[in-house]
C-alpha cells in the first residue's frame, strides 16, 4: 500500500487482530505486525506474511494486567521496536438492558474499558523518548446513550 495510509517499514501492534477490523486493517498496510488476541491468530499472521511482511501472534486475554504488562517487552524484543499501536480489541453486546445480566454488563466494561486502558498504559510505557508514534483507539463505549439505556429499545 502507498499513500497516506501506508505503514511500510513500520512495526504495528494490534489488539484483537485475529479477525474483523483489526485483522483487515493491518494486513494490507505494509507494516510488520504483532497481533495480540485471546483467539487463534494464525490466519491473521498468515495474511501479513503473505504480503512479505513479518507477522507474529501473541496469545493474551487483555483483561489480565500481568499478561498485558509483560506483552510489550516481548513484542519490542521480537520486532526491535514499535511504531504504531492500534488499540482495537473489544466486544459488543446487542441485547436489551432488561435482558442483560450484571455479569454481561461487567464483561463489556472489563474489555472495552479496563483492557483498553491496560493496553494503552503498557504501550505508553515502552516509549521513553518523544515520537513519532501513534496510539489509535478503535473504541467506543456507548454508555448513557438515550437509545441504549431506555427500556425496550435499549441495546448494549
Ligand atoms: N464492527 C463495527 O461495526 C464496530 C463499530 C464500532 C466499534 N467497533 C469496535 O471496533 C473493534 C473491532 O470490531 P470488530 O467488528 O472487528 O470486532 P470482532 O469481534 O470481529 O474483533 C474483536 C477482536 O477482539 C478480540 N478480543 C475481545 N476480547 C478480548 C480480550 N479480552 N483479550 C484479547 N482479545 C480480545 C476478539 O477475540 C476479536 O478477535 C471492537 O473494539 C469493536 O467494539 C466495531
């Protein structure tokens, strides 16, 4: 890929890159990619290596503070640095509030808030020098949205 979206020559880390948007975005961008996911990353890694780039998968549940803290040390050692971090992992629940358990609600918060924070913090700590680097958040947590919290029409 050329042009403004090219990451040729860069090292990118993507959370939740085993499938979906994270896998699709970084396979084509020209970067070497470290793919972090709780799911099997082999297909996403193969899509990166098919482009002639380095790809490597890292198994982690991003709610696990210890796992996330040690993750970036491994990635930096394997790729000799990181240029771009795509904080993409997340879940969406499409259920009405009255049909959603507290455990399900908390799972959304744990992944879409806590895990995003842990990943951003761990990424930020590897930069002991000024940029250029980028930290992209794919995230959006729709809490307090009228449509989602009103009875019957509410969706998480
Ligand atoms: N698809 C959309 O229309 C849309 C819209 C708005 C926001 N988003 C957000 O964009 C991001 C990507 O969306 P998508 O459609 O590709 O979703 P997806 O479900 O296809 O991919 C999300 C990935 O995150 C991973 N993941 C989830 N929890 C994890 C955890 N605890 N630890 C490690 N990995 C974990 C999943 O295994 C999966 O591979 C998500 O954060 C989603 O909430 C998506």
